C-alpha cells in the first residue's frame, strides 16, 4: 500500500465533520481531482450512530472531545462542558438531528454588515434548497432532490403533541414549518433523518463514494499543523501509526475542523495574534489577529419536570422497554427508536419588534437516568425543556496555549457578559415555565425541578438562576470570521487572508451565529465553499 506521504493530493480537507464530508464528497465528484479527507475521530461503523434515538446508548467519550470552558467570570466562575464531536460526520452523527436553517436576516447581516458579498439571503436560500431532500415540503422554501434527507417526526410522543397545544394556549401560532415563510410559532421540528435512519453528511455525501479512486479517507488521524512556504499552504502534518507524517497539497488545504479546532490549527501553524502565539511559544508565520476571537455560541438553560404517568422516552433505556422498541425498529423501522428526542419546540420574541425571533425552545419527552435520580422523579417520569438566546451579544475566544498539538485549546465562551444576554435568558426561563403551566402540559406535570431554588419570583432570583445554570447549546461559531473587516480571518470566498492555497469552510467562518440550530447552516457554508473552489474564486 502506498503511504499518503508519498502522494501529493490536489486537495487536503482537514476535519470530517458536517462540513468536511460535504467538501470532500463534492470535490471528489470530479475524477480528475485527488482528495484527502483527514478525520481525528472514528469511522461511523457503530450501528447506534445511525439509529435516530441511538445517541442515548453511546459512550460519549468514544465520540466526543472531553473539553471544559475556562471559569466563566459572569457565571459564578463555573466551568461548563464544551462538546465537540470526534467521529466522521461530526455533530451530525451524534446530535439531536433538529433541522432548522435560520432566518433571512442572519444572511442579510452577514452580507450587509460584514461585507460578505455573495451571501445574500436569496443566494443562501438557493444553496439550502440544493442539498435538501425533504419528504413533505417543496418549493419555494425547500428542496426534494438533494443528498441530505429531511423528514417529519414519524411517531411524535403524546407529550410532544401536548407541548404544541400548550404553546398555542399561551398564544403562539401553530407553525407547521420553521424553515418556511415564518419562523415564529410552535410546532414539531423536522429532522435530518430518512427512512428511519440518521442522515448525517457522512451518509449523505460519502456513503458509497469512499471507494472512489480519487478520494482517500483517514480516520483516527490527528492533524498537527499546516505547512506554509513562501506565503502558501503546501500540506499538513498528521499522525499515522504513531509517527508524524507530512502530506502535500498541490492546490489547497481546506480546514473544516470546526470553531474550536480550525482556529487551533491556524494558531499551531503560526497564523494568528502575535501576542497569543508568543505566549504559546509558537513562531509567527503570518499575522492575523482575528484568529480565535469573535467566538459565539447560543447560551442555554435547561429545566426538568416530573410527569405523573410513567410514559416518557427514558423508560426505553431499561431492558424490557428497550427490547420491545428494538424489535419494532428492526422489524418495521418505526417506533420510539426513530425519535430524535427533541421533537417539539417554538420560536418566540423576547424583544418585541426584533426582525425575527430571538428565542428558541426544545421540548424533550425524556430525561437521563442521572437526572432522574437527581430530581427524584424516577425513570420514565421526567421530561426536559431548554431555551436559548438566538442572537447573543457576548463574544469569547479560543486560544492555543502550547506549541504541543496534544494540548487542547482554552475555550472562553464569555457567556452572559452583557445585560442584553442576561435579559434574554431570563425571558427564556420564564417562557419555559409558562409553557409548562398551560392546561395541556399542566395536567401531566407533577413537579418542577429548579435545583437550589424552591421557586423563582424576583428578577434577582432569575438572574442568579441563569448565571448558575447556563450551558452551551453546542453551536460554536465565529472564530475564523469571514468578511472584509480588519479583524476578519477569511475573505467572503473563505480564503485565509494573506495566505495562498488555504481556506476555512465550517461554522468558524460565520461572523454571527445563526438564529437556529447550526448543522444546516454549516452544510450550507460547505456547499458554498465548494462552489468557490470549483469556480476558481
């Protein structure tokens, strides 16, 4: 077998997540192009990765990086989990598969305020439609011929339906399509599944294509740095069989390692803020101060409720119920295992007069065993609900602290640094509580779990509560921001400024976090990147 170090590839794609699978799959459609996809994590051969509800049975340490934030100075100095997938397909292989695309105002802000010409709402909508294969909706808002399967909840849980009715009782309009003409309202989420299976970009763009002679996929292969020679990216250093190996790229190196590791790799390669690099002991190769800055994520707060009857989804973690669900799934590809858990939700306005909703809620008719024990509600009797601010104004950082690539970067989301973000999260907690108090939900609820609080009444109590219980929505963005500003890292065509042959094409390039879950916008960014590359832009 020929070693990859003996081959010069046209394109090297670093990171096999939701974006990387798109870029590698699309570029390799042309047999004249040679493409190498390098993924630090495992291949997606575990069947549980493809069962929509299978994430509950996975050992997360096998498929995620174990990372914590720095102590959050606005959140009682607590350190919170900052989850990052470590498997081909990235977050799309282990997430809740919620399919939301954001609002047109998101892309208008990118194009208008950040100089991202070519990213106008009309163009972005066209790209979204191109890769979508929707089982119910079609034009003008949806596509039906793309590679990524999108479908309705096959068997929504009765409590999810009760939640939708509760939203209407609160005054929210029923919305059958959060990705249609209007985002505002309450309803059931569509999800990235097809025929009862998860539709990750690994499945959608690489399945059946990994046998292409011009596509090489490496798994469990960390990337250490990008080589820059005379202002041009010429290849990468990777680890194969315990040894450091250099692989060369004739045309481009494309970083798709996500909002934590794309800036980390740039910094390890000597590209970034000179002061940060000096502190880490990394020689400066190219000054680009914006690398690792502008970090954004949706701040989230979770609440838990006890349910009177033993009917919630977490009972299927027990052998008897799980066995029944497994038989139904294997026989008919139906039943509880087709659930993506976050089945229902809503979009609302905390700030009246905002251009689009600034709050998103997910309802989950289940609770983990650990949380069921903590709350005392018991397995099968718990549900969860979360809310997050869709347009946070706090900005954080991702900082490389050592020239040793094995040292993970420092992540500071800087949550709740502004009064606006605090007010948004207070509204979100109040919204969740009001939803659960509506008749359609209240008849099922036997208790509300508020951690150290018996109740929340005053604003000070709400503020303290959100500062104590803020978590990441796992939507990191912004750390290699695109645009034409002085602090932009990549151009609107996703080229690293001042370096030839190097692009970034993942959620890190988003100058502002979209007002939705981020998997679909990340796929859109990757599709746009391929358009730029293949058209010579």
